C-alpha cells in the first residue's frame, strides 16, 4: 500500500510539473485577443527569441520551444502575428533545430515567463 501511495504521489508531481513547464501557444485572429504581439523576422540576428515548434507538449520544456494547441483555452500564451516590426512586443525567428531555440535578447524574457511559475 505504501508503494502504491508513493508511486501515485510521484506520478502526480511529475504530471503537474510537466504541465507547468510547457509553452503552449495559440494563434488568435485579432490583436485584442492576444497576450503578445509577434513579428517574425527574416534573419536570426534580428530576433529577440529563436523558436522551434515541437511535436509533443512534453517537449516544450524551455523558452523558445513552443507547442501549438488546438483550442485557445488550452494555451499558456495567445499570440497575434503583426505585419510590421514596430507593432510587435516580441520578434522571433523560427529555427530548424530544437537546440537552437532560446533567448537572444534577455530583456524580453518577462513576456514569455511560464504563467504557472
């Protein structure tokens, strides 16, 4: 019985912590719905954040690793992609490899802090 309790407690903590770390994002259609306004830059050197889109929610465990969710209510962050750089809160560059993801401009980190931390 004690082993069952310990295993259950460990599993609950693991699942809870995994959901705390995910950066789940949802693209909204209107600026007024967004938490953050995003501009996608053409060159990595222009970016505040390098972003890699992961296939599984559990892989979105650090800044720059994003997971697209199907519904707005599942998202940690609602994003609106703007047409002009001057309209944005954050400039991102999509990278080809997960290891390239992360902050280029640390002064913008506060915009995407994990909400549950």
